[in-house]
């Protein structure tokens, strides 16, 4: 009985994680260190070049990144979690850069939902880690905004255009 109680107590113990402690592999054989973006807003987006929204979303994400590059970084997380990114890392990187003109950081392909989600999407999906919300990923091109202090402040559905007034206001106000 004591062992079961103790195990339950340990499972309910919360470990809050700072986004600045996270890092992921990038498409250039390096890493994306979130600590490098302290004092900048971070827009995290799960991408898929085979999705019907790819052209609009990636082109506008690049424009958004260029408009706000002094105060905002956009980080792409290519994923086949929804069946729209079957290519290799090299193919995805080439398409994102050569077809859509992406210059913002691109993580290596990974899962963004479920138990296999990468460490960043585990953080986004767990209020126990990010202290704000359980922001589960349900479709390609969902966007998550982290403010300059590292706090998750907003989640945007994939239908929200990166250049929309909704996105621009959120970036300006956080």
C-alpha cells in the first residue's frame, strides 16, 4: 500500500521545464538551441510541404520572419504526423528553401503529436511542463507563440494566416 501511494506521489510530481533548456537537431547538421532566442519571441510551426496549405503558409511565414526578424524567430518543425511530409530531411530542406524561400531555422523531421512527439512538442502539449496549457497538435501548420520571457502565450489553428491581423496583433502585444 505504501509503495503504491509513493509511486502515485512521484507520478503526480510536476517538473516545469523552461523552453530555454530545450534543443533539437536542425537540417544543417547542427542544432536549434532555444536558449539562443532569449529576449525574442518564438513562433513554432509544424510544417508539411505536401499539405494543401504549404504554399500560402510557408511563403507568409517567411514574410513574417523578415518583417519581425529583430524581435521574432520562426522555427519550422517538418513532420509526417498527418501524412503530408513523406520526403527525407534533404528533400524537405531543399523544397522549403528552393521553392518557398525559407531562411528561418528548420528542425529535422520529427513527430509532433502523441507519445512519439519531439521534445518541443511534448513541452507544448503539457501544461505540467509549460505551465500554461495542454496545446495538442491536431493538424499541419498549427502555430505556437512563445513570448520574450519563454512563456507559451498563444496557439493558432492552421487556418490562421501568418500575415493575418490576428497573428500580427499577437506578435505586437506579447
